[in-house]
C-alpha cells in the first residue's frame, strides 16, 4: 500500500495504517529532534509527542509531502521544548557522529591516532559553535546542512518565507565559520581556513 493510501486511511481513523506511517518515519523524526535538542531522552519525548500531535491533526493534512508536514510538526515540538526550557544541545556531537551517517564525512576508518584526535577536536569545536547559534538558525542549519532539505522545503517546514530561510542559513554559516576560526584554524578543513580564502 502506498503512502497516500495509508494517509487517507489514517485520516479516516485507521490506527493500523497510521502505525505503518509511524514505523516508516519514526527514525527520521527522532534524528531531527536529536540533532536539534541534543539529548536522546528529550528527542524521544519530542518524537512521541510529534506522532500524537500528527494523529490528532491528521485531518488538517491537505496533501503534498506528508514527510515535510510531519517534520514541520516535529520542528514545532522542538521549538516548544526550546522555549519551555531555554535548552541548548548537551549531547556530544561525537556520539551523534557515531550513530548517524550524515556525519560520515568526519569519520575515517583508516585514520591514525593523530588524525583521530584532530577529528574529535573538530567535532567538539563544531558542537560548541552549533550550541552558540540562536535556536532559529540552528534549526534551519540542521534541516538544510544535516538533513539535506532544500530552502523551499525548509520554508514550508518552518513556516517562514524563503528569504528568511536563506538569511538564517547564511547568518548561521557565517557564525559557524567565524566561531570555528576562533577555536583553531589548524583543526579545520582547508575550505574553512581564512588563509585558504585569500584573506
């Protein structure tokens, strides 16, 4: 049964159909919440609340991308949690890297001890700089640079204009670059080093 049929059946109250959608998307929802919140226990709560809210609001879904609609619900739950607790991510990015393939570019199975140490230091530097971003900038950065959504999809998910998404991502990337430069240029890939940019 295709996704559209499952959604239609779930909208009519078919809990089995909805549970099949949960199984299909639960890992994705958890990963997004985990990367935004930085705490696996909170991410698990957010994921559960996301599916409860999605089930209760399913009749408001009018078609289009169910995945984007669901991620918007998850992102809103993260916003609520961040506002409620003024929380910043606490989980080590190294743990996230080990568990999520999106960070595979920071791993190298053949690396020696020195390269491994540099990778760990780089991961910690990125973690500190991500924590320093405002919530709205961190969320669009996670959606765009980690999850791979394009600007229009992020605009739909976060319910802000395309221009706002571009502006937030641009500011976030600039802040991340500046933050990483201050932490230590030698840890950075050459693309992020000031001297490699002719400045």
